């Protein structure tokens, strides 16, 4: 048993060393470490997997994403998806929960329970936003003193379905005492 524990510790030390390398192409075989779960601390730093969701002037969500994801979020996404397919246990820890934006809610669900989104046929951001969020166009004056339209989430719809997905995914504690 002690030898096995030493080998596991050595593998974990090697993993930490590789994770700290600057080389973005470093590869790590997570399953060879013998882990049965993986947790990401400070998970709110991963929320920029997708950078924005947009609606057209008729308030129809037309394009999924603009911009590009951060390397950190993209790596974490691949790790979570691969690990869930192999072992099934992934956790996120954060003292800074996501806000109520559709994009942040969707992103955390994609990381932690993509299969639940597929099961409810909302695995595409367009379907997710259309099913669960009432968005309206609002007009505002930008820094160049021009009137521009902006898609704004006003409230939720289909709350029982969204609640079921969220409670199947998240454990929320309001007060750690």
C-alpha cells in the first residue's frame, strides 16, 4: 500500500509540474493518475469559455458566440468533458458564484453537466437562451453619443425545467458557517 501511495504521490507531483509549465502543448494523461474525481478551485475564472451571445433586432438569438475562449477555459472544458466520460465526477469550487447572465449559467452547465443539457435538448446556447430567458432589446447612448440597441435579459421562463437542471448540477451553500 505504501509503495502504491508513493507512486500516486509521484504521479501527482509530475502532474503539478506539467501544469505549471509554460508550454501550452504539454499533455497529461489524467486517467493514469488513478484519480476518481477532479475539482477546479476558483472556478469563476473559467466562465469565459464563450465570450458573448447576441440577438438580432427582432430579439432572435442568431449567432452562438463571438470572440474566442481563454486558453484556461478551453483546457478546463476538454478536461471536464473527457473526465466525465471516463469517470463521471467533476467539481467546481468558487466563493464567487456566477451571475445571472444566460452565458454564465450556460457555461457552468456545459462544464459540469453537459449530458443534462443534451437530455433536455438545450445543449446549444441558442436553444438554452430561447427556452429559459426573456430577452428584450433596449436602447442606450454609447460613449460616442450614438443610440445603440442592446439585448438584455429581463427574467426567466420555464423555471421548473431550469430549476431541475440547476439542482441536478449544483450544490449551493449560502453561508459556510
